[in-house]
């Protein structure tokens, strides 16, 4: 089951703060960008976060899953837990680098 338009919009609405939020459809699912940094992966109406040491303590009790075949295991983020979402987004936005620009040939 692919992520619905309503769900991806709901996910973006749950991100509070002074951020530029956008999403991009990728391979039938979505990447959520915070200040142009890829932060959340949304697949099958589930929000995934890459397993990183910086958020390990926050998500130690979170469920884990694989967003798509061949992917590494990710944390599943409870998008309705506003305090947790805020804390995770704040950390990830700070540590995630901007993607490198692709040079057009």
C-alpha cells in the first residue's frame, strides 16, 4: 500500500518550528525535507527515521522496520507524539548535511 496524499500532508503538518518543510515523491513513496535536508522517509503510511547514534536515546523504545526491500533497518517515528517529533527533527536538522547539487551535463 502506497502512502496517501492525506497522510504525507498530515506528517508535514506535525513538524512544528521555524522550518521550511517540503516533500518529494520518490519511487511511489515520499521523502520529507526540512530546510532542504532529507530527514524523514514515509513509506506505506509509516514514518521512518534513519538509525543514528544522535537519536538512539530518544528512540530506544521505538519500533523498527524496513521502509522498502533492500533498505537498512530504520526507526519508526510516532508522528503523533509532538514532543518526540520536535526533538528528533531538531537533532536531525542540525546534523544532516545538505545534499550535494548534481552537476548537469
